């Protein structure tokens, strides 16, 4: 049996996606081990979740650095010392620099609460509602030098309901994030992910779900 994939998680807040990854590691459905959790904000829930699971934690406050690259260099050193093989951003509210990307080429992933390439950046649930979109969802993607522009690994779709607020839509999307983020990590752990330019291929291919989603329903 191959060794579990060594993951470093970067988080800035409550850490619900971190918890989803922890849970899947603990129940054996994810062939990975979180070896360190780093946050840029002291006292956040992600630290408590990691400590409860017996995972090493560290706070590196970005406010202590005058340049983004210096902050990223500090992150990189800790992650390399921990022999991290994959970096998972889980609600990490900092744009990482090329310094970081160069240290872990093709080994940094993120989950974004929208169907990229639509609505990158912040406040995306409200953006989707204001635009009048009928669907939203979440995207797990590799991180490159842009903002939410890296190659897409997996996506999940949810409907936008007429009475949705940004909060209710975010909650519906978050349920799917907790499912697809561990799944993407498992595909990487199994060595099944291939990247060619913008195209991500899963080998062997996963059977597609061909059921169409229509909102509002054509049946009503």
C-alpha cells in the first residue's frame, strides 16, 4: 500500500472545508494525511479543529511582514520542512505570490464557491444573485498566478432559488464543497490527475453524470 499523500492546509477562518478533509482522512476514504495546518489569523476556528484532530498547527500572521513575498517565503519554509506534497487552500484569504507557486509547481489547489470562470474573486454568491444566474456551485482548481484562474479539477452545481440570499446560497454551495474538495484530493493521491495546459484529465475517466439540470423547471 502506498503512503498517504502529505497535505499542508492553509486557512484563514472557521475551517469547515478543513474539517471535511480531516473527516475523510479519519474514516479512511481519503488516502492522505494532513501534516500541518497554517493560518494567517490568530485564534480562528481552523486552529481549534486541527488541534482537536492532533494535527500540528502554526499561525504566521501576514501583518508581521512588509512584503507579500516575505510572508510566502515563511509559509514555504514551514511547508517544505514538513515535507508537504500537496498544499490545499481552505478559505485562505490571501493571494499567494509566484514565490509560493514556484516552490510547489502544480501542487497547490483551492476550492472556490462559484462555477469558474464565472465570478472569480470575493462576494461571489451575491454576484451570482445580482447577475440573475440560475445556477451556481463550486470549483476545485489548481492555483496559478491569477485570481481563481487555474485549471479546473472538479465542479458541483446548485440551483439559485428565487428567495436566495448570499448566505442561503453560500450554505447550499458549502455542502457541495465538503464533498468535492476531498474527492479532488483523493484523485490526486491516486495519481489519476493529468494537466495539459488548461485541460485536466482524470485517468481512468470517471463516468459522467448526464442528467441535465434546468432552473426554473420545464415541468411546471
